[in-house]
C-alpha cells in the first residue's frame, strides 16, 4: 500500500471517466504552482488512471461508496491540509468540513458552498468547464497562471500499429449524444482506404456498438484495455473521433487531436480541453442542445445530420504525422 503523506492537498476524483480526465489539467496546474504533496482519491476506476504517475504523490481508492463520516475519518487520519473537490456533490465538501480540513475548495452545487472556505458556481458559470474550475481555484490563488493542458502520459506500453492510426470511440452514456453507428462505420472504411489503421475503444457495455463499427477492418479494443492502456492508445493516435464522452476528454488530456461530435449537449462548455481539440455540431436546429438523455425528435437530426464526409473533412487539418 502506498504511503500517504501528511499535510497534503487531497483532490477528490469524480466517478465518470470524462469528469476524472478534466481533473488532470487541474493537477498539472497544482504541480505548476507547487502546492506540495498531492493525494488523489475517489472511485477505484478513476484512481487507477493516476496511480504511479507524475500527477500525484499518492492515490487512494474508495472501498465501496464511503459515507461523509468515513471520508472525514480518512482526511483526519492523514491530517489533510487542503481538500479540492469538484464533483457536483455535497459528500466531499461535507467530509472535509467534518474533518476540519483547513482549506476546502470546491463548487457551490448540491448545497456544498457553505462547507467550503473557497467556493464558486459551476453550472451557473459560463465558458469551458476547465475555466470554471480555474475561476474557483483563483478564489484561493488570485495570481494563478492560466489553466494548462494536461499532456497526460499514462506511463504504460501498448502494442500500437507501426503505421499511423485513428481512434474512434462510438459509445456514449446517453443515446442522444451518440453519432450513428452507420456513420462511424462509413468513416472507418474511408480512413482505411486512406491508409490509416483504426482502433475502436469503449467500455465493456459498449461491446456490441464497437464491434459493429470495427467490423473486420478495424482493431476492436472495446473492453480489452485498462484505462491507462486506453490512454496510451489515444496519446499515440494521429487523430481521435468520439462523441461528447469520457474517452474524448481523456484523449484531449493525453494531447491527441480530438474531434468531438455534439447533439444533445453544448460544445461551448464541454469541448475537450486539449491543444488540438474541437467540437462539431449541426447548426441551426431549434431542438439542440436539449440536454435530454434520449432524443424526442424523429430521426435524431442533431447527430444524424452530421455526415461522414463532413466529419472526414473536419479531421483532415487535425491529423498529425
């Protein structure tokens, strides 16, 4: 078991991959300003991404879903000096308050604001999500430098193709955020005719979708990689295409060129934070963004209307050699 330093800054990781990936630029920023030892903690899957990396000095995975009292005991046991918690949840803020952590930095959502020493809005703020986190951190460090890109290196080796390859991530937690499988399939075949290998990534519950996209021509990695191995594939890709999903945010954190497709959600806030990231949406539709998990408009025009040739053309200037 890793040694947990005392008087450290503890950063609480959210449970979803995309939200966890958006903490990577925050961690790089904290390293940049030299806050001291950094401990990341949270759900096991998210913590596994950060273990034994430059981004933290220690990583502690939850056992089940701990109560605020159990979380407070952990913080008190290790004499945490500071808690930074950006999940939109009361639990980590309440736990830090119960543990009497001297500095408690987080967002106002879920009634957490009064339990923080430095707090600010998230959903009521404007601009990219990472800049909303930055604005909260500035309440503690007014002279904070700009939010960096994460440039996350997972530090693992995978058997990647020698030739340039693209990564496709057709899965999504909401059906309303998913570009049609047939469109992904068409784009994969176009990439193959242009000389690219294509890897298809996703979680185990997206296996059928990924298999339909990959066919015999793609490399189907769905459910066959750890989160760190998926990050290594994304970091080495010539370009990455996905929905507004966790893997798109992870790809941007790894420094890959990312094109994310938007339907039900708004790229103004959630475009992946990376050096070459872009959100693409169908303009002029009165129904989008609707922020609904399932589309209620026949034909799902916000994503069905984005044609593979349009996406291929948008990818061209992003592909790196």
